[in-house]
C-alpha cells in the first residue's frame, strides 16, 4: 500500500508539473492536458508494475487491463463530476475531492486483483 501511494503521489506531481509547464510554453489547454495525462499514465504503469507490484512491463494482457482500469477511472470521474455532483448540487471542489478519494481505492483494488495478478503473468513466462 505504501509503494502504491508513493507512486500515485509522484504521478500526480508529474501530471501537475507537465500540465503547467506545457501551458506556460504556450500549448493549448486540451493538448497540454492530453500530453500530461498520457505521460502520467505511462509513469504510473512503469512505477506500479515494477516497484509496487514487482511485475514485468511487457505483458500485453497486463497492459490492456491497466488501460481498461484507467479508462474505468475516467468514466467514474466523469460520472462523479458531471452527473452526481450537479444532481446533488455539490460545489465543484466536493466532486473533485470525492474523485481523489474514490479513484485511488478503485485503482488499488483493480491493480491488485486483476491488472497485476501473478497467476496469468506467471503462465505467460
């Protein structure tokens, strides 16, 4: 759990730094966000695979499951900020805080029991 949190903190810091740097360099908001997000996702995969879960990187099913988990996180985030928050009249910051609480728990569970599972990856070795 500690390693998962450390990697997550580093990934969040990298996203913020990359996003703000790209904006300062004159890149438009959508492009800055996409580049920073994709870079953060790549860093997260490497960090979580190698350090947190101690799994090899080049396992296609593991990569696919990781990307599926990230996609699910994007959907959950959109539902919280775009549907639940407005439906309940929450200020934007409440929705944002809820996302920052829900997604790490969701990701840890999916990473632990599905993405970085040893049973499938050991049979592919």
